[in-house]
C-alpha cells in the first residue's frame, strides 16, 4: 500500500512527507512538509519548529524567515487489503501432522507424532522427551547431555500452557483474570 499519513478524522490522508492541517472549510488539507506548523488562518503552514507570522506572510525561524507554504486538499483514505501472512509449519514424516515453525517432529507412538519445542532436536527413545541438537538423551536422569531438563513433547497441533493445560495449534496461552489459562485464537 502507498505510504500516507492518516489525518485525525481517520478518513483523510496526506502524502507520507506531509502534515494534516484543517482548512478554512473544516476539511483536512495537506501541508507539503513533515511535522509542519499549521497556521491559524487555516490556509497556510510553516516548517517544523517555526512560527506563522500571518501579518508579514512568513514563517519565523532562528535561521531566517521563509515564505508561508499553502496547503493542498487531502484525499479520502482508501481501505487497503491487509498483507498476507505466511504461517510456516514443519510437516511431519507421516504427511498428516504438523508442528510450529522452529519445532521438531518426534514419534510419540508408532502412529502419532508430537512436537518438540526445539529446532533440529534429538528425539529421545521414550517417545516423551527431546534434547537440543548436538546433545544426547539421558533418560535415567531425565536430562540431556548438557544437564538441561528434558522438554516434554506436546501432542501435534497442541500449544502447551503448563503440564496440565494446552491450547489448539495456532493459539496463544494467556492468563485469565482468575489466574487460569485461556486460549487466544491468534498465534504468538
């Protein structure tokens, strides 16, 4: 979409390098400079950090006076289509399950995949845990070779809030006022 400054009425726009100013008719006009000073006559404007001197038709500046600028009409804002958002997912080897981008598909059982919340992870042989890339699973001590706690696999398509609560894939876990978990239907 073309870049534009939306005027305070929410319906008028000016070019990106202009400033919205009210005109004598009450409509919005555009001063052809960014962050301009709108003059009280509602016809003229001055550059940023200058003052309108309508009596002498000039803009007062410590660097020297300059002529007043004249506004031009603003245009009506066009509704622009929202940009398409590409959601990336990791397709699991079964061709049916998918995990969020940055996760790793690991077998939970011979027929079901789970999502390890680590990219390029090592899937542990118990079908419940995973370790970061370059480490090994120590199932006896429930750690990875770097002594990190093993992350628990989530069922493919679920977002874990805690050990007991999850939300559907593509949601975000949010705390409710009561302290319980709720699911926001937006990713991240």
